[in-house]
């Protein structure tokens, strides 16, 4: 299970990084989203993978680690704010320069 | 002993007085500046008997113990003499500047800078803690920068100020490193401890490094060769500044540090050779150059360099008598050099020039000033009956006592005599070429006359001190000198006598040679000037400027290479660097598999994982067709939510699910404006590079994750699991952590969310975007304002969704749910109304200001936290009890719920702020056909 989980994480990170390096804003935002999935899943996994043990007191004997979950929960919400900010910046760049490239006009091929 | 702190703080606080008086008449402004300087001297009076009795007063004030930093101050003989010099000469300079500054010069600003400098200098000499000393040391550099550059319109002044700042500031950095090493060796930065651990320090392996670093600070500050070049360029400052900083005080900070740290650092061969030889070189270079300067202040500047070299040399000799001589010469030099600078300023002021070649015969016009200048110049030349003679005799005596190898034993006294010869010659030139020797030629102001009566008063006082000390050393300077020398030596004082007449001996012969030789040199000066003209003269100013320019040029080239305005390039470099740094750690692992048994894979999870990977791949492969890519992305997001659910994190699954929805809506809205496709732009090579970086990142993240998951771990969560119910009042530990244990973090996070929402709102307000009239396939938009099915469905769903969000909110403390999730559900339900009914229709019926809502949320959360202050508990302490709500069953009611309400409101506010505004941007501007 751990190996499968890590492979999925690697796939997400690779896809995110590749899109992050594209020259247009929209793929960069999509890449950022994919990368944040990978990061959230990674942080979540620092508490290890538990099956059927939600951290609700009284439901079982042992529990999944609640601390990384709390961290990741806020990270997901902040991640949304970050994505939104990136989107708005992309739109602002579009309105300022008339194109959706990430680099300066002169850098465009 | 708190008044020691007042001595340092008074000038800083007092600088407000001349600032406040800057628009009043000038005498008011000057009086305002005199008050703080005079008060520091008054504060010193109670300490006089103790100090002269050899006592040390230390005022302990701990501050950052862990960093070794304290605000402790120390007043002993050495600091006492320096406080006298700094405040006393400061007072005289204040008076002098009143007459010196022109009507158009902003006087208030000058006095403010001057008082800042005075406070900084007092801080340097009174600090007990070395880090505190360093702080004030840097302040003197900064305030001297302001003073040198006082005439901001003058490019020479600006350049000179910058040069002084770079040289002394650079030395200051070295000094800081040296002090840190010193504190490490001694185990404390308190001077009392450092000075007592001399042996420990000298035998430490770090001693040479610390010594060199500290000496770099000293030599740059005290203008020692080869760092002396900044001082002549600092002469672009107004003359009162030169009289104060560049003769009496700031340049003395370096030699003060030599005196201060003498017990801790001196006594080794390294100390002896470095300090003595640098001092000797400075002494010679300064004395010889001074003679050939045609600018009065330039002559005095090089003379100052030379005398500072003499003092440094004395400290280097490792002899306690030499320290007495050095301290004595510090006092003497301050008095005669300050008065000479003031005299030069008077001449400049009254004639309009400082060029010695144009001056001459001024005795007829200003005999009084000439007499004062002659007294001070005689002291500088070391003429008997003036104070300079006494310390110079001691200096000659000391260099004759040298105990070292043959060539140096003869060379040093000969060089010392030679420097004294030049010193006499330039002193003669200062007097004879200016006040006698023919008539002045084409003076800007003719005829010159004596300056205002009280402009001469400071010069008279200082010249008087030169004479009094020279004639009656036993009655005047003996006690403070003994106290200062004793404090510097940190032990017993050697026996010495301050008499004028010691009989016929070698030092007297050297003095005689100096006087006769100097007179001969001056008489024969034409020949030497001709010789000097043929010498190559490197222009330090130009070399320095050129070097600065080269460094700036190289720095901007370097910056331009990395900061090339290409996001792709930045990201590629950053990712490559991160890969290298983290990858190195991963490769250094002995084995990737850490040994913990792996869990088995079940079929459902395997299929889900496969689906996730396929969707990820599809997102990338189809990334040029943006809408398709977006649909694939949403599949990935849903699978991630399922992954959270699968691995026992229901809260995360709910959050991810709802965030996924708003994210996709957001991206779809953005696609309305952005092009629908991504063109092929990158070369195959670039794509190959990106794929390599991406694969590297994938391998790294996957590898790290596997290495981590297969290793045993410990967690601190036991605490949270234990205390959640009894102390947090909730069974859902994740929620309790968010709203209670780590509530402060959450408060920060919702603040970020609210700020992001506001920032986005502000940016959208200013945005002007062209709205595309057709979709990617050139079809005009459908303009069905009220899609019947959606409108009806959404109106039914709204109350249900709101009810669910209320339920999720209330159960959050004990079951998966809470403010974050409830807020997102509410936001989604509201957004659905916007989509179905249009922005105009919806906002007409739903009048909520989302900015206010987001801010209100943060305020509610913050106030809930602050409420615990009323119960005398720390911020965000929660209380809880049980409450029965009709129809919903029994709930545990915790004050954390009010906090969670704040979270809820912020999430709704921020999310709606973002989405509704972006939505509004797209409506009302499209003209399409109605279906």
C-alpha cells in the first residue's frame, strides 16, 4: 500500500512540475493545483496510512494521527486561496499585456 | 547608577530640542542643542571623586541573556576621560558651529545629527557589553555619514560621506565578527569578564583570527594605513564636524578600543608586530604627506592620521608606560587638533579660501586668531611648555626602550624622529605660510577680519588647556590621566613623572633634532616640494570610486543574469536546486525501504489509484485543450478526496471535496477570459529538459514518501487524543486541534484567507478584460438567462444545503465537520444561485457585503480568543458545557464553537468574495443569441 501511495504521489508531483514549467498561465495554475495535491497527500502521510481509524474519540481503540490532518485541512483551504490568487494574477497579466504568456513580451519566442 | 544610562540617552532624546527649535531664531536653536551636551557633563559630576580614586562603576541591566546581550554600562577612568572629551568638545563645537554655519544652512538638522553622533560616541565609551558597544560603534559610522554629507548639494561631500561609511562600516563588520569570537573565547560579552580572561583568550586557537578582525575594525575607524584614505576625503564635511569627529572623537574610537581591550588582547608577538608596524607606517605616511598638502584641512587631516599612528604604535609596544603615553597623547591631540581645525575654519570663514598658496600675511588682519593657532600648532609640533611636548617626550622614551631585533631597534626611533621632523615642518608651514610670509593673493573676501567674539571662545578654551597642561601637568591632567591609564591597563600603574624637565637625555635630544630639522626642512621646502611633485600620487578617491563602480557593475550583471524576467527560468533553477539539495539527502540513505512492514493492497484501492494516475496523465497530455484538462483535473481532485476518506481522514475528504468544487468553478470562470487552447511553443529540447526535471521531482517525492512511510515514527498526537474530550470538550480531535489546541494558527490562517479574498477583490476592481464573444469553436455564447431546470433545482437546494451546512457546523466538534467544511458548503450553495440566476438577480436578493463578512469572521474568532482575558486565562482558552437544541439533539457547547463560527464566516466571505466578483466580471458584457 505504501509503495502504491508513493507512486501516486510521484506521478502527481511529476505532472505538477511539468505543467508548472509551461509558458502559459493556465497550465501553470493547473500544475500548481496538482502539485498542491501531492504536497497535501505527502503531509497527510507523515501521520502514516491508517484504515478505518478516524480520529473521533470513542469510535475505536486506536486512532489515526490527527495532527497532520488538522494541518492539511487548513492547507487545503489556503491552497484554494492561493490558486485563486494565481488565477487573478493570470487574468491581471492578460489584461495588462494582452497575452497569457508567463514571461515578458520580449522573452516570448 | 541609572544616570549612566541617562548620559547615553540624553543626546538622543535631546536631539528633539533643536529639531523643535529649527524654525525659531538661530540663538534659540543653538541653546536647545547646548542643553543635552551640558547635562551629560553635569551628570558626570557625582562620579568624579570615585573615578579619580580609581573606582569602576558598572550598571547592570540584563536584556537578552540567551544571546549574551545586555544593556549594561561601565564608567571607569578611561570612559570618564572620553566622556569629558566627547561632551566637552561637543559643547564647544556646538557653540562654534553657531557662527560657522551660513544663514542658508539648515541649523536644526546639523545639531540633530551632531547630538546623535554625541550619543553614539558616549554609548561606545560607556558600554559594558561588547555587543552594545558594537551597536553604538555602527551608530557613530551612520551619524558621521550624515554629518560628512551635511552639504547634500556638494558632490564631494556625498562621495566623501559614502567612502567613510563604506570603509568604517566594512571595518565594523569585521569588528562584529571579532567581537563574536572574543565573546566565545571569554564565555561572555561583558567587559568585566572579557578583560579578566586575558590569558584564556591569548592561548586560544581563535585568538589570531579574533585579533585580526578586531584590528581591522580599529584600523579602519582610526584611519590607519592602508585604510587612511577616507579621512582626507571626509574633509568635505563642515569644519565643526572635522574638529569634532575627525580630530577629537570618532577617529579616536579605534584607539579607544585598543585601550579598552588592551588587557584582553595585548602582550603577544602578533599584537606587537601588527599594531606597532601599522602604527609606524601610518605615522610616517601621514607626517610626510601632511607637509605637501595645500589645503589647510587636508594638512590637518594627514597630521591627524600621523598622530593616530603614533598612538597606535604606542599601544603596540606591549609596555604599560607606553599605554600611559598613548592615553596622554589621545587627550593632548584632541585639544590641540580640535582648536587647529576651528582656527582653519575661522580662516576659511573670513577669507573664503583654505588654500595655503593663496593665504599669507594674515597676522595683520587677525592677530588674535593667529596667536591661538600658534599655541595649538606649537603643541602639535611638540614644542616645550605645550602639552604635545610632554606626550611626545614619553613617546620618544618608549621607542628607545624597545626590546627587539637589531634592525628594528634602530629603525623605529629613527623613523619616529623623522616623523617628528615632518611634524614640526608642517606645523611651521601652517603658521608661517598663513599668518606671515608676504601678503594674501586674490582672497574671495578682502580684507579679512577677526571672527565674531564668541566664535573664538572655543578655540581660546582649547588653546588654554594646551598651555595649562603643558605648564602644569601635575595640577591638571595627572589625576584623570592616571585613572584612565589604570583603567586601560586593568591593573597596577607604572611609575612615571609628568615633569617638563627630565635632564639632558636622549628623548630631549630627539626633540631638539625634530625642532631644528623641522625648521631646516621648512626653510628648504622648495626643493622638497619639487621632489614631491615628481612622485606618483595615486588618487585614492578615484581608485575607490572606480572599484565601487566595478563592483556595482559586476553585481548588476550577476543580478541581470539570474533575474531575467522569465518565470520559466526561475522555476527551472529553483526546482533544480531543490532537487539537488533534497535528492542528495535521499541518495545518502542506506536503503530506501526503512524496514517497517507494508500494508497489503486491496482491489478497490488499486483501481482507484489507477484511476487517479490515469486522470493525472490525462491532465498533462491534454493540457493544450484546456477545458478537457480541467475536467481531468477535477477527476484527480475527487480521487484525492477519496484517498483521504480511505485513509481515515473524513474531515479532509469533506474539505477536499468542497474545495475541489469551488476550485473547478474558479478555473472555469478564468477560462472564460483566457484562451481555450495552449499553443505549441517550447522547443523539443526545452520539453525534454522539463520532462527530466518533472521526472526528477516525481522520483524525489515518491522516493521520499516511500522512505518515510517505511520507517518507524513517533507522534506528539497522544497528547491531543488524551486531552481532546476532557479539556477541549469535543470528540473530533481534528476539529478540536483546529479550534482549540492550535486555535492561534487557525486564526492566522483565516486571516490569510480573508486577506487573499480582499486582495483578489481589489485586483478585480481595477481589471479591464476583453470578453470573448464566442467559444473556442467560434460559436456565440448561449444567452439563456434562466435555465429552467437549474433555476428551479437550485432554489430547492439552497435551503437544504444551508440546513446541511448548519448541521455539519454543529456536529463538527464531535463528528467530522466544522466551520471550514460548513463554510464551503454554504459558499457552494450560494454560488449555485449565482450560476443559475445570474449575478445581478442574485445579488439583488442576497444583499451581503462579503468583504465585511470575511472581516467579521476574523473579528469573531479573534474576539472569542480575547474573551478568555476576561476570565484571566491566556488567549484562546476554551470553556465548554452541554446544551440541548430542539430537533438537533444534545450538543456539547464550547466557546470554541464561537471561534468556529468565525472560521465559518471567514470561509463563506472570502470564497464568495473571490467567486462572485470574478463571476460579475463575466456577466453583462456578452451579447449572444437567446435560445
